[in-house]
């Protein structure tokens, strides 16, 4: 395999990785794919090189997974990491192989970014196996002043923008035509002008609240070992330091006791809410009977004015961590123990209400799925509260990457996003994706913010993933169109991946095709067509014909047996 191509592919993937948090060098993503394109173009193994590009990128981006604090389950997590990389790298392999094929077909290449964006969207669809982490759009999360157009169609449009920028840059360098430079300028100006206008359009507000975000920074080992009273006292002390807020937010699994099952635990949190004269959101586990046995929900509880006003049960559970996918459909899976939880998913996209404002509490990684947040917004949420644990990431890039995904949820729906993490990163993001408050990881922090509820409904909130579904449809069509074989090849014949063979052509026993063969040709037994050789349409090569590199045979030529050509005909 060509070392130069490997270097281009690897360096391009490294640039993509550093465009994400914690480096957040967004502009690196504008050229990362350009290098990958040069590595793929004209390659003999585009699929393999595409797979390598994906693997290098995802290993660098997700290195924190095997380093996570998961106790005795770490060997299984390492195995899961290897399998995950093997799986998601296939998306790069397929999409870059199609790039190779489309470049051979001229104008098709201009549609390739739709393929990549569509496959990226497909990767996020399943609640059991969906994993949108590493979507290219998230590399641009800090450039809020350029990507407000995410409120039109979500992150697939931002991914599309990044890919077209790379594509036109690649074509400008390769073909030296000014039109591609003008396309680059046009893309840049579109993003800036749209965002400039969007940032100045007033949003329809609906009241405001003083909210207090608590980052208690409780060590996971303390959570596993108990320490109920110590944890409760810590929470109470922190809350009482900041009286006067309308709403207090505690992170995922903050309660050391079962609020909904234990009366003394419930009364203690109700008393705390009454003392503060404010609403209180607390992450807790909840045990409920399901299929004849008690199983946990990962829940958030909203307390206000002496009562539990609502309960939200997490719908998108982390696969292989909180449950095994499809374990309710295939009961035998419950006998497999990877150290995973036995949680059951909720069903309702609940909206809590306080002082006339609606808010919802996606738990942990639920917020990385835009369609989940869209359901809350459509149900009346005026702001979003994401509660999460995140201490299991450790001191890696994981919590920073998780935080930056919240930025696009704010932009897409023009909703303020409050983020409350046990050990960080907690913070407050305004409806345009500007970070107003941001904490450090593994610090104990109280963050007071003022939140203005928003009623404005963006185009994305109204139409959902319409653009993404169109991209996915085109990606599916492209896979079918470019991978289907519309010619006949005997099982002993060899047609290289980079070769081009026209419709209706027949290739017989033991022939080897490396170049371009036109439509409706007949290639007899033991024929050879070299790498840069071209045969026109309607050509017939009898047995044993050799057409070496750089030879061109025009249309409708008949070549007798055992002929060898080294000059044009």
C-alpha cells in the first residue's frame, strides 16, 4: 500500500480529530477531508483506505472509552471499544469508496457530500445502536457565529457545509480552476451572512427564572459504596448556600436514596424544596415491576410546593452500559452478564412546568439525539435541562465533547440549555449557542444563571429531519447505483475495484480487467486490459488478447485471438 496515501489519510484523520473538543480547532475539519480525498483519489484500495481513515479518526476521538471508570467491567468495555471502532469505521469505508466511484463519473462527485451526510444520519437512528458521537458538525460547535443555519435542518446541514468546503478546496487544488475558489467564498459568505441576520432576529420570550446549577463532584467510588447520609448532607449544604432561586438542578443519579420508593427519602427532598421555596430537579433511580420483577428506571424527579410534580424516565438508554439492546425482545439476553445494568426505558417525553414555563430533562447522552430534544420542544418545553453523571469519563476529552454537543441543541431549537453534570462540564448555553457559563471538570461548583423561556419555533422544530432523510435516501440510491453490477463477469475473471466496466459487457473465464471497458463489449477468455488502457463501446476481444497500459481501442473494434497491443488503434 502506498505510504504517501497512508500519510495523507492518517494526517487528514488527525486533523478531523483535533477539530473536536478539547482542542476544538474547528478549521482543521475544513481541510482534513481534503487530505483524505487526495489519499483516496486514484487508489487501488479505496475501501481499505477509507476504513483506515475512519479507524484513525475514531480511535483518536473516542480513546476515552476504554479509560472510563467502570469498575470491574473494564475488560468488557475494551472489547466493546474495539467492536465499536470496527463498526463505525465502516461508514467512512463505504462513503469514501463511493467518493472514489463518483469521481470517476464526473459530475456525480458534486453530490458526494449528500452521501456522507446521509450515512452519518443513519448512524444516529437506532435508540439501541445509534451513536452520533463524532458527527462532523460537532467539530464546529464553538463557531456559533457561522452555523446558525442549523435551525433549518439540524447538524446534517452543518456536516454538509464542512464536506462541500473540503470538496471545493480539493477540486481547486487539483484542477486549478477559479470557479471552485468562488464556491469556497460563497459557502463562507452564506454561513456568515445567515448567522449575522439570525443572531439579530429577536426571539419570542416567555418569562424568566433564576436557576441554580449544582455540580457536587461526588466520586463514583463513594456512590458505589453508599455513604447516603454524607451525600445528602453535602447536597443540602450546597443548596442552602444559594437561597432565592426559582429552580435548583441536581445531576443524574444525584440522590443517594430512592425518592419514589422511600418515604423518608421523599420527605427529605420535599422538605428541602419547601425550605428553599423553589422547584427542585433531582436525578434518581426508580424501581418498578416489569415482567414480574423489579427493575430500575434512570429517572429525574421534579419537586415543588410540597409535592412531586412530575417524573421523567430516561428513554434512550446507553447500550451495553444501562442495558443490552433488545433484551426485552429476546429474554435469553438477560442471562448474559457483561457488567451492564438492567434498566428499562421510559415512554413519555415529559415536560415539567414551573411559573408558566415548560422545561424537560433529557438524561445523559439522550441530548446528543436531536430528535429526542425536538419531541420536548414540540411538547412545550421553553428551555432544556440536561442532567448527566460524566464523572466516569475521568480526566479525558469525553466530558468536553459531551458538553459541546449541547451547543447545537440550543441553536437548532433556539432554546436555552442548562447542563448539570456531577463532575463537569456543567454550564449554561443561550438560545444562539453562546456559552454563558462553563465549569471545570472535577470541581465542586454552584452556578447561578437567569434563564429566559423561549416560544419561537424554528424551521427544524417544525419539519424535523426532512433534509437528513432526503440525504439518506440519496445515499441508499448511490450505494445501489454504484455497487450494483450491470455487466456479466465469470466467477474466475478479475475486475479490480478501480476499473470501469460499461453496461451490458460480458467478461469471460480468467480475464483480468484493470482499465476502462466500454458498454456492450465482449471480453473473451484469458484477456488482459491494463491499468490505463481504454476500450470503446461494442468492442470484442477474442481469447488471449492483451491490451496494455495507455492503449486506446476505439468503438466497435473486433480483435482476433492472441493479439497484443502496445499502441493506440
